[in-house]
């Protein structure tokens, strides 16, 4: 049963056009990293580490990663509800939590498969020895955590509302990008901050620059991660249990 | 479409849910299938509430009107996925049996994105039948089917009904229901119009008053000839148009031409005023 759900979701998600567009988008930071590497600006040690952190933080964590997760997270369940195929799944004797868990799982794996290698490759290209100060591993871990959490939130959101994409965009670009910078306390409710918290536990660079600015410790990040996952699973399951077909 | 004050019980066999578009048929079927929550009252399937009851889907099969097929799957993969999601012990056998029942064997390995609407309809039915459900719910199953497919689906549904399953299907076409269902539930405007044996309801439908609008060279002379007829119940005028109401459709249509000739008037227009299915249903509701 699980295999059928996984296979249907994966085939639905990984359409040729969607993967091509996401692949091209994620090639951008790698391209910038390559240009930097072969430019006169490229230095060594902490300077390149700072540049890597800045590029990954601004371009991947702030822009591309949430977008990729939003696409996969909302397509995983929301697109099926939209095109009617969700009825095929929902009229089977399957526990609703299982559907939500698998939708979150498949979307997370799809997003992570694109984002984590991009993050690690970008860091690796910029930095001469990215493993020495935990840079590549830390950013890769942060990208993995962010992929899972964003996808969980967006899958649950698409079970709750048909406007998940709009609410997702508002969350990412209004709440996380602007609101958390204006009101510091809002960082406690930010997936990006949880991801940075995980990354920061591994990265040992002293000067992290102005763009990479983690505020939460790893313990808070772990608790936040658990809360997001539990809320997404419970909320998504509840919404799916009470799913009503549209006209 | 909201439905109000509707109560009925379905027995094994085939029941047709008849009503014009937007009457509330799909709403009723979705409630039966647990996909809509009734705001009042309850819908019971095998004695259990259909709402928030995923286990119920082991006993019912739903064929929605809306497209629910994955274009990237073949009918075989679709039926097999359904069988596996039902956790059947031999999913391949069950899928093949269902595909054979809907006669989709020749095209079963082609992707459904290349199917006609009728073929996708049959694929949906195969997926709904794969677990051999006691109850089969079909929303407008004849949409998009050609006459041969319609005949084949009729035969299949009759066999399923005869084998003791409870089958309920919706249609806005009287003839679809007439061909298939012994029992019928008529819904209009979200209310129950009639329920019971199809022949009795059909008799009610044919014996209802019929109205015609007539325009002629001398409406008054024609009206004078018409009011003498026992089957004419009402004649009324509205500027140059006359409306005639009759209780016997056959007698009126047979006699109107000789009557016009004998009255010496020239007929300019004669047409039924209320022959739409909606007006037939409205009459049933009003009774």
C-alpha cells in the first residue's frame, strides 16, 4: 500500500517540465560559485567561507529552497485535490495519517534531492576545504532540515486550504524575509531559523559575515523542528479526515 | 447544490437517481460516499455513518463524475494501484478481472492520457470494482460513452445488480434510468420529487398536464373549438398567443390538425410550452 502511494506521488511530482525548471533554477548558485572560484575575488580560508555562507544563505535558504519546497509541497497533495485525483486515494480504506505522512515524505525527499546537493556543491566549489570547518556538512544539514520542514508545512497547508501556494508565498517572503527581521521574537516561528540553528551547530567558522545570521541555538531548533513536524502531521491528518469534495 | 429534507433507503438492486443538472444528485452521492458532511441528519452505509469512516471504502466503490484518473498511468496500472490500496491478497488477479468486466483489455496497457472519455470512464469503473464492493455508487456514468459502450455498461450493471449488489447511479436522462433501474429517486432543486418503482413514476410523468402555445389566424375561433374537447382543461390568451393545457398528450396531438382544418383557421405556430425535463420534475415535486 505504502509503495503505491509513494510511487503515485513521486510520478505526479517529478513531471518532466517541473524537474527541468527546478533543475535550471538550482543551477544558478552553482554557476555563481563557479564564476567566483575563477575570479580574482576568490581567496581562501574565512573570506571564502563568508562568501559561501552569504551566497547559500541569501540565494538558497532565502529564495530557492523555499520555492522548491513550495512547489513540491503544494503539488504533492494540493495538486491532487485540485485535479480530482485525490478522490481516488481518499475512497480507499487507508488511514489519513498515512497519506499525509507519505505525501510529506515524498515531497521532502524530492526537494532535498534537488536542494541538498546544490547547497553542498555550491559550498564545495567556493571553498578550498569546505569540510575542514564543517561548512559543507552544516549547510547541507540545514538544507535537509529546511526541505523537510517547508514540505511538511506546505503539504499540511494544501490539505487545509486550496490557496496553499499563496499562503506559502506570504509565509516565506513576508513573514520569514521581512517580519522576522523587524520583530526579532518572530524568529522563534521561522523554519529558516530552525534550519540555521541546525547548521550552526556544525559550522565552526568565526566570522560568518552579515548575510548568515542565525539567532536560535540548536536546542531551540530541534524543538521547533519537532513542533513543525507534529503540527503538520496532525493538522494535515485532521484536514484530510474532514475532506469535502468541491462542486 | 444543497439538499433538504431527503430520506430514502436503498435496497440491493439498481436504483436510479434522476434529476436535472444542478438538482443535487452529486451532492447526495458524495454524502453517501463520505465525501460531504451532512449539516443535518445522517447518511448510513451498512448501518454505519459514511462521514469520516475510511473503513467503509472496503465495501463501497465510487465512480465520480469528475476526472480522477492519473494521465500517466495505464488502465491496468490504475486498477492494480486500486487493488493494492485495498490490500487485496491477489491484486493482479483482481485488477485483470475488473479490466475484463469493463472490456478494456485491448487498451489496458496504453496510458490513460490517450483515452477517450468513455474509455477513462470504464477505467474508473474497473478501479471501483476491483475489490468486488457490495455497494457501487456511480455519478453520471453514461457521460461520454457511445451507444455500444452504453449497452455494454448497462449489461454489466444489470449483472452486478442481479448478483445482489446495491447499485445507485445518477443521470439527468430519463431513458438511461428507464433502461436500467427498477427503482428511482427523483431529485429537483435539492428536494425529493418522487421515489419508488420506475413504472409508477413514469406513469405520473406521462399523465401530467401538458401545455402548448398556439398562434393562428383566428385564435378565438380555434379556442371555441378546443374548449369542447374533454381533454382540454384550460385555454388562455396573451396578446396574439394562446396557451392550451391538456390532460391527454396523445389525444390532443392526434386531434389538433383535423380541428384546425375544420375550424377554417390558418396555423402559424404550435409548440409545447413545458416539455423540458425540469418542468416534468417540477410537476412531480408539486404533487
